[in-house]
C-alpha cells in the first residue's frame, strides 16, 4: 500500500460548505467533541490519530471555525464571510501552520521560537483570533527541545490565540503538554464514512471504491491513497495469481515463491531477497489473501453476489471452486487471521509465513489435514 497517505481531503457538506464541521465524515460523538472544543475553551486542542486518520483535514475545519466571523454552533465555519473566503484560498493572515521543512523530519527549535513565541502577541489582522496548527505527528517531528520551547506559549498566551496540535502518539509528548491540552482521539471510520469520503472526492468506479474501503481499515487517507493507486492494483494482481497457483502448487512453490510478493515493486532484479519493508508488505499481502478466501466462502455458500469483495474476479474464483470442490476457504481465512495476530505478536517471520503458505496450500486444494497442524499452534509461534 502507498506509504504516503494524504490527509488533505476534499469534502463538502450538503450545503456546499467545504469548511463546515459537517464536511467531516465521522461518527456523531466525534463531531460533538469537536464542537465542544470551539465554544470558548482556550485550552490547546490535541488531535490524536493514526497516519491517514484525517488529522490535518479536521484541524483545518476546527481552525476555520475558530477564525470564522459568524460560526454556527453546530456546523462550524460559515464558508461565506471574509475570513472563510481567505481561509479557503489559503491566504489567511491569522492562521500559522508549523510543519517540518520538505527536506527535514524535525521542526527546528528556532522555528518554534520565531513562528510561535515571537508572533504570539501580534493582534489578529483579519479575524477575531489567531490559530496555530502545530505538527507533532511522528516521534521526531517535534523533539523535546522544540516541545520545551512551546510550553510557555501554550500556558501563557493572549485570549485571542488558539492552538491545535497533531500527533499519532501522545505518549511521545511531554506530560506538561498533554496536561495543558484537550485531547480528542480520531478513531477509525466506518465503511459508510469511507465510502462517502471517496464519493465526495469524485470517485465513481464501484470496484475501486470497494477495494479502497476494504483495505483502508477505516483510515480516510489510506482509502484515498489506494483508490487510484496503480502499484496497489499491480500487487493485487500478483497476489491473486499466486493465490490461484496455491490450489495445485508443490510444497516447494508454497515455501519459496511467497517471498517475491514482498519485494519492492521497483526492484524485481533482487531475486527472492527480502527488503527491509517486508513486514509492511506482508500486511498488504495478508489482506489481499483474506479478501480472496472470503469471496470463496461467499461463493461456496451461495451468498448473494453483491457481497463479493473482488467482483471482477468472480469467474476465476468460481472456476477454482468447480475444479477443487473440497476446498476449505473458511479454514484458510482463519489461518490468515491467526497468522496476522502471530506476526503482530512478533512471531518468527519466516516460520509464520511459511506455515501459512503450506496451510493455505492444503486448505485450498482440499487435502485433508488435522486442524491442529496449522490452526491451533499459530499463536504460540516465536
């Protein structure tokens, strides 16, 4: 899956206001938390969420509301006032965003002092407030020195100043920053929310949307990265070809060929040598494999076609079922899930994956094998 996940999502509410809180496709309780953060409480807002969870998108809607001349208590920014128009054009004088430079991973301490501390008492030029959006997303985005330089502004600032901080892991921030902030956790979105975001973005291809929803794991940025990603489609095709071969493949094939799936797509010359990102790649491979076996379960149980994930692969999957009627996709799915849990628990990588591939070979071909050979010992690997 793409490693760079876009968080600057385009979305509008039903009234056409791209800055409204209603443009955020999420659960009502999150919207309620965001509303509570803009009702006069001057405490810094700390948005906590995984990569691709929409932190920047939500921070921008919060900032637009705080800067709006006539905000609505439920919907946030009006989208029409001079402040909102300047915001939408990316030219708002009272919005300060602090991110690492393009060629750096860390915000320099000098930048915190120059762009935050030194500008703190400048009166707003267009709005009634000044809003700072400060990234502390990764562990080294805002280091301890930078956090220390931020402490006094967070604690002692003019009434018109508001802070919005972004992070993936609040435990990496100084306790004094956490204690000064109102923390809002951005959980994963529902499939319906992800689908709405993609459709509002302009995506219309049903298969692309279904794939993005499936593999996004509730992360909007990840869905947007996947939906039009050529590399992901290529990986899907390669994994499906491997999957079909497992029905009749030799033991040697199952033990060796899976390594090619984990290679960098741009480095095919490397043979079967695994790259350092193999543990990231295996998650993608496992999700793809699981989607294929789930579709086999649907087809074998004669569940309506609309429930297929990979509807474009239906005929090939039906052909596999006709040729191997004893295939056991349910146990194959359980094996994939147990392998995923084992790898998350730091099981021996090669051992766990090789066992998975051998087990899939048995279950897909329909060869009889006792459950305990593969399923009952997965959690103890390593």
